[in-house]
C-alpha cells in the first residue's frame, strides 16, 4: 500500500498538471474577450464617426434651406436675393455652418482614430494574457515534473528510500570495529562522530581525535 506522503505527492503532481491546462485555457479565454472588446470599441467608434458625418451633412442641408429662404424673401421684397441684406444673411449663415461642418468632420476623424487605438490596446492586453498564461502553465508543469521525478525509483534518494543506508557515522564505526578485530583488538580508528565532542567553552568546531596514540610498548587507540 502506498504511503500517505507518496499519495499526496502524486495528487500534487496531477493538480499542477491540471492547473497548467487550466491556465492555458483561461489565457485563451481572456485573449478572446479582449479581442471581442477591441472589435466592439472599434465598431462603436465607427458608428459615432458616421453619426458625426450625418450631422455635418445636416448642417449643409439646413444651410441650403436657410439661404434659399433668404433669397426668396429678397426677391419677394423687390430686391435681388444675391446682394444687399439678403447676401449678408447668406454669408453669415455660411460662416457658422462652415465652422460647424468642419468641427463635425474633425470629430468624426478623431472618433475613428480613438476606436483604432482602443482596438490596439485590447490586442496588446490579449497578447499579454496569453503570455502570462503560458508562463504560469510552464511553472506548474515544471512543478509537476519535479514532483513526478521525486516519485520515480531513484529520483530523490533518502535514508528511507535507499536499502542498507546506515549513515556516515554508523558506517565508520562499523569499519573501525572490523579493523580492530582484524589486528587482534590492539588498533582502533579515530572517533569520527561529528558534532558529539563539543565543550562548553568557545571552540572553533568539533574536537576530533587525530590518529591513534602511540605508547612505548605498542599502540592503542
């Protein structure tokens, strides 16, 4: 039966892989939404520009009607409709109508430009969403791969996973016992147990027995 830790690692790897796929899908969805918003913004700008052009055409139409009425009144009064006060009225009407017409034409052009800029901004946001989702997916896939590698035999060796592992100190002690028995019990290896011979005073590190101690009649550890 698998250990709980192994099960949790497997679940984590599967969750990371699923999260990577979800990040890609979410990035594509956000990109599609941004592109749609860009198209909608451009369409609205085009519609506003057309409305401005329609208003400009209405200005010209009203100008023609007003001047026609001024000319008719002039001839009805027994004077020329193309001179005198009638002409003055027409000039004033044309001046104001020309200003309104020009402003509406500029507004239509600006609305189109603004719509195109908005579309470009939404396209940039769509590209950023895709790039961000890909980076997030890559990160999650890397995490899943690392977890999967740790679950493989020999992927992440530990003291529990390696058969016969005894630790550095235990192996040295066992070798010292065998060495001493080989030479009749008169020889012993130094004490290599790291970190067990600290004194209460200040010292720069663990105190080790450096080599065997020699006596006049023989040697011993």
